[in-house]
């Protein structure tokens, strides 16, 4: 493609190294792109509160698409600009009931959103007892299931200690049909549920509209199934070599793995 007018990248497993840091090489090329007037957009399953640490390393102060497309966040102003497709308590309870039959023994968590990355008036992340996070970060306030399902959420997370994420996603899709969007960003027994039609692609498209950049002039990078729609939407979708097989198949190009600065290797063609 010609020099892109918008760069969009997943964070974990793609832009970050396996040590969950940005390398000097990646920081340098991101800075050159921004200096050239090309926005670099973080598009992540992460909630807003997990974005500033990465953005600060990269020197980014613009938009970030969070929670797999459900939240548009302004990094510099620390402000949530838009929220799409909240899961209401009625839907959450219906989904949880279906999942109990499809994934016996699963545990639930809910991601909620406020006006900023950390809003003192919002309990951002609530988890059931024995909910297991593959990242092992120990985050979350433990609550009974009724509390988890009793408030609107931007994302419902479902963990299972004896299944892979692929297995969970297949079973959940069979049980729920198109009632919600089901994806995952880790293979370690965790799936992520959003309102129907909410994906990284819809979040990226919104930013494109705000910036006046269409899909044809956008390049996107990713590694996991929650990146699929984004890579397909972008004019040029790039998978890192360590990506999930479905992502490798869907990408227009496969670059080096995140351990070898795969994103930077592509961006260095123009910046």
C-alpha cells in the first residue's frame, strides 16, 4: 500500500514485546509516524485504565479504542468520549444462564466504564470468586454473580480452568447465536462478550470518521481473534508471526513476531 494515513495496532502480543514493553525500535518508528502527521491508534481489548502506561511509553496522546471497540478514550484528556453497546442487566442475566449450560463451571467478570480511565464513582472491574485471569494481575473486586450481572457493562468476561479459549468460544457461540459478539485475546481459557456488532473494526471506523481517514488508507496490526474484524476492515491488515492461525489466514501480510519488532519492521517502510 501507499504510505498510510492512519496506523492502528493491537497492544498485547502485537505492539508490545513478550516482556510487555515497547522496544526502543518501536518507540522510534511510532514517534516518526506521529511527527509525520500520521496518527497512531492503540486498539485494544484493554479497558481505558490499562492504556496510559503504554501510551506514555509510546508518546501517544490521541485516541485509543478500548474494550474491543466498545469505548473510545481520549488519552491526553483522560476522558471517555463514547461508549457503544452497553450490555444491560437483562441481557447479562440471559447470557449467564445460557453459559451455565454451555460452559458448566465457568466464572464471570464484568468491565464497567466511567467518565475517565479511573472514575472514583465506578467499580470498574468485578469478578466472581474463582474467576481466573490469564494475565494473573490480581485485579478486580470480588462480588456475587447477582452483583456482577446487576449493572450495565461494556464487556462480560468468562473464564474456565479446564478449557481453551477456542473451545469456549465454539460452545458459547452455539449456545448464544448472535445475541452478543464473542471473541478472545488470550488462549488461556477466557472469552470476552460484547454487545452484538461491537468490534475493534467499529471502533476503528469511528476514529477514521473523526479524522477523515477511510479504510483504504488505514493499516492495522493484530495477533488474536479479537483483531480479525479490524484487520479485515483496514486497507492493509498485518498479522505478527506469533498470531492465532485464524488471524494469519485473514491477514493481507504476515510480519515478524512481536519478539522481533514486527510492527516496526513494516512501519519502517514509510517512516
